């Protein structure tokens, strides 16, 4: 099985793009650069972007047998977002 870095399917490209956008925008927000750059997206919108990337990644992997590295990256990132959200709901602070 040959693994590619970037997906050849449209669904895999969307999954990788949304996941990479989530990672970059959250890094900007967490490093405090969000005040200097003034991001137009609140954190729940960024989390939704990551979850949509996760769902599209699952579709690309299951339906289209996509095995690109960035498509596979969307799965652990999406799981972390979902588990973090569930933990925030279960244990509010």
C-alpha cells in the first residue's frame, strides 16, 4: 500500500484542509497572536471546523479507501476535539 501526503479524493482534500485550518487557527489563538491578528472566528466555530474535517475524513477513509497522511491526521484531531467538548460538558468549571 502506497501512502501519499496529500489526498487524491475531494473529500480527503476537504478533510485535510479543514483539519489544517483548525490546527493553524487554534495555534494562533492559543499563542496569543489572535489579539494582534484579530481572528474573525470564535473557538466553537473552529471546533466545528475540526469536527467537520473529522467526519469528512471518516467518509474519505471508509468510502473511498483514502490513505493519505493528512486525511488520516483528521481522525485523531477530531477525536480530541470531540472528547474535549464532552469533558467540558460533563465537568464544567
